[in-house]
């Protein structure tokens, strides 16, 4: 059993921290900006409540962070009350936020300067994956540190991989989001086309999902898309944040991403329809408006 601090109890972090407590059997202290949510977590799972990130991280062997963006991440790590102010030498900071590769490298250096270690470990699998403890975790950092952290991360993951040095986990997550953007747009256009052609979408998908067109998105989202329901996953606002990170990175490394840039604009159209909190499959809504 390890002593763990978990910072950030959003739709992903809340169940992830729960798995560390229940499935992992670890001693978990939590912190959340909205204290009521942290109090609810403690009532549900046990453990302890930290009033600041630094207080939660004191004496922890592993500190997990899962917050909104680069600025939020800096606030809870290198800020005055951030976790690195109190982490003991040899402790490992594991960041599950989807953030930039630059901030991952920054935190790697900051942790090392404190005698600690750092792994960037963004996740994929959505809210359902977090709740069921079957997330895919993409890691960047030192192999020796990864080997120590992996058995702990296992509590909420079905697949964990070390992608390379610090920042590589975030770069891998960017590839993940590029793939999702293109697949969802293709699925949205296919359903739109099928409806206009007068086809039975249920029958069509039953057939094409077993061929080369099949995908996780088709399997898990076509039914809700077909009836115009978009409250079943990762929000458009968060996807636009992620695609913004992707496109900024592409400017730095010279990658050409025309489809990703276009789909990002399409998600902007969905936001204009009031779909900020709709799930990413809502690309169909802009075609049917």
C-alpha cells in the first residue's frame, strides 16, 4: 500500500481516485478546488481531505494531478501552495491532465530540482473508462520511474505504455485526439448521408460496423447520434481545448494537419449552436441544423 495524493476530482479524477482507494488499496488524500466535491469523495471512499494541494501531497509517495489545462496544472504543482512545495524527495508526480508537451517538460525539470520524479500520463477512454477503471494511459518520463509508477496506475487502467521521454505522453494523446476528430467527422457525415438517402441507419451500421469502417465511435455513439442525443461523453469545450493544443504543437514541429484544423472549426460551429457541453459526436448536429 502506498500513500497517495490526488489533486482534481472532475468527471475523470473523481472515479480514478476512487479506484486507487478501492481497487488499489492505497491510502488516498484528495484535494479539489471545490471543497464540497472533495468532501463527498471522502464520504464515499474514505481517505482524507487536504485543504491545499501542498497539504494533500505532504509525505505522499505518489501525487496524481488531473485538472483542466496548463495554467491549472501550474497552479496546483509549482504555485505557492502547489504539490512540489511539500513533496518529499523520491516521490513521484504523475499528471493525468491533457496538457501541452511543453508544460510536461517544465514539470519534469521542476520535480527533478526538488529531488522528485515526474511522469506525464494523459488518459483516454472518457468518463465511462474512468468509472470502470479501464483507461488507456500514455506516459512520458524515465523508464525506471515508470516501472515504479505503473503498478499504481494499474488501478484505473487497462493499457499503460511508456512512449518516451518527458512530454511523449502528451504528444501521444495529441495523436489520439487527431484520430478521434477525423473518425467522428466521418461517422457524422455517413449518418447524415444515410438519412438523406432514406436508409435504415440501424441496419446499415449493423453491416458496415463489421467491416473496415468499424470503430469504437461507431460502436458506442451511432445510436445516440441517430436520435440527436449528445450527452454521453467528452464535452465539445474540452475537445476544442485539446485540438488547440494539437494545432499549437503542429506549428512548432511543422506538421500539416488540414483535417484536424477543419474539424476544430466544425466544433466551433457546434459551440455556436449552444453545444459547449454536448459530447464530441455532436458534429452531426451542425449537418442537420
